[in-house]
């Protein structure tokens, strides 16, 4: 009996030492990102049969102590799955919101130097030339200057939008590199977890893997699966990027049909990756859809301005009676310029509608000034000025919408983090309470050893 008693005490000391070690590990990681609280599950060991003086039941079961059943990782897989889904949406909208804010900064409306202000100055300059003195060299020079400023504002705005596309393209490449780096880490962790769990526990490794998968879900649409051996498979659009220790990398490839911008492909097969969400999707949408939409809007206004002004200007007469001059060159916001003839010789501005009264006739200038109110855009329902105002309004709506979706998902992430923290996070108060219980149990086991020792001493004394 005394030998059994010593074994019981030894098991109790070992079990509660493990409990104390795990509590210490929890407390040490109270501020570690992604750490899941761990808990020791204890169970009684198998009893032994001993003879007793009882004619009906000659044997009785005697307990043999306690053992560590498992070191449990407190985690809710469903909450983790929900967070991955929300991370995906947050990644999608955060990149689009950032892009729209950059587009707003490029248009910089309303401002004294924006296209709206420069359009107004341009139209006003035509009105000032039309009356009272169409032959005024000062009014002509001012018009040429204002037209040059307007054309330049179109070009600069468009160039900046194109540069933004290029920045998004570079970000797509760096995001692919980040995804590949995460995939490599997951492949390594899968191997470590399988090896560790073949003979023990891999709770901390599982936490590391969970953090990486969560980060990966913000970058791209991933599907995540675990097998019974502790390994995992991560897929994008149904094709695996990580399967156990095997990793299938992504790559980028220039697409000559899309301005040389990158397509995202599977490195081993060169097939396009099915990207439907996350930061990578948000960047692709911003580069290929959102920014080009406003480039096209800008080109529409510039193209209509070039055509409308030139059509009227060619019919008028310059100061020397010559005619047939274009006022603008180019075909879009990319290449709109004031023609060399007008820019360097404002007398070539065709303000008159008649060849026989050039000096006192400003009817052609007045006709061009009236273009500002002509319904030439949107199937002849909107003026150029109003169309441009609508562009800015649409940009505001798009920016607000993306920002709202981003903030909504950010709020959901915080809610899920709170739920995960409530379940899996470390509470110092709870750990201290458990530590006191484990400490008392450990002390009692140590005291029990002393009692057994004393009994053995008495027994040995009798012998």
C-alpha cells in the first residue's frame, strides 16, 4: 500500500507541475498575437484490484492517482472561419477605398487649380474676347494662356491616374510575393505540426499557422482545410497553393493586351489564378476597373472639348483674315494641347465669324463661349461642365461606398476578435485562480509523500 501511495503522490506532483507549467506559459503569452489559451485536462489513472475480507466481494478497486489526459488548445474553428471570411472582404474594400481616396486627391476638387476652375476661366476668357474688343491682344494672350493651363490640367490629371495604375500594378506584384512567403511558412509549419503531434502536442505551432492563414485570407480568397494528422491544405479558386508540405507558388506575368500590366498566374502551369477577393482582388479591380473608369470619363470631356471648340474655331477668322485653324490638338486628356499656331501667335485665334469685319466681330468667340452650356455629353443631355461635375460626384459616391464597406468589415473584425479573445484569450485573474488551486494540490501531494514516508518508517521500525 505504501508503495502505491508513493506512486500516487508522484503522479500527483507530475500532473500538477504540468498544470502549473501550462499556467505559466499562458501568463507569459497574455499579449502574444494569436495565442490560444491552453488547459490541462486531468483524469484518474486505472485502478488496481486488492483483496478484501468480504465473502460477497473478495476484491476492491483502489485508485492509483491522476494523469495528464491532454493539453487542450482552447479555440473555436467556426470563429476562425468567420474571421477569414470577413478579412477577405476587408482586404477587398480597403484597397479600393485607398485607391479611390488617391483618385480624389488627384482630381483635387473643388480647388482653385482644379479642372472645374480652369474650365470656368477658359469659358470666361472666350466671353472676355467676344466683347467689347475682339481684336484685343491682351484678351487673346489671356485666352491662349488659360487654354494652355486647362490643357495642362487635363494632361497632369490623366498622367497621375496612369501613374496610380502603375503603382497598383507594383503593389500586385509585391502582394503576390507576400502570398508566396506565407505559403512557404505554412508548408514548413505543416511538417512541424505533423511531426510534433505524432508524439505530443503542437498547440503553439497551430497558433502560428492560424495567424498566417488569417493574414493570407486578407490578401486573397483562400479555402482552408485540416486533415486528421494535423496538416492543412490551402486552396485559391479550387487549386492548392499549400498541400501538406508542398507549395505551389504564384507568379506575375506581363499582359501586352492590358498595357503590360501583370496577370497573376500559377508558376508551375502559367494558368491564370481565379482571384475573387482580398487585397489582391481589390488592387486588380482598382487598376483595371476603377481608375480606368475615371480616365475614360476624363478623356470623354477632353475629347468633346477638343472637337466642339475646333469645329467652331475652324469656321472663324483670325486677325489677319486667315481661317481653318484648329484651336486644340490631340484627341483625349492624354495629348490635349493648344496648337502651336495659337500658343505662339494669339492673333490666330479666330474670334470673328466674318472676313469683312474682323476687328469688331466677336461672334465666333461668343459661339465658342456658349459651348459651355451646350448639351453635348451623355447622349446630348448634359453640358461638359455638368458632366465633369457628375464625374466628381460619382467619385465621391464610390469613395464613400468603399469606405463604408471597409469600416463595416473592420467593425466586424473587431467584434470577432473580441469573441475569439473571450474564448481563447488569457485572463490573468482566471490563471491566478487556477494557479492557486494547482499550487494547493501540488503542496498537498508533497505533504502526502511525507505522510507515506512516516508510515514506512514506522513499518520498518516494527520489522
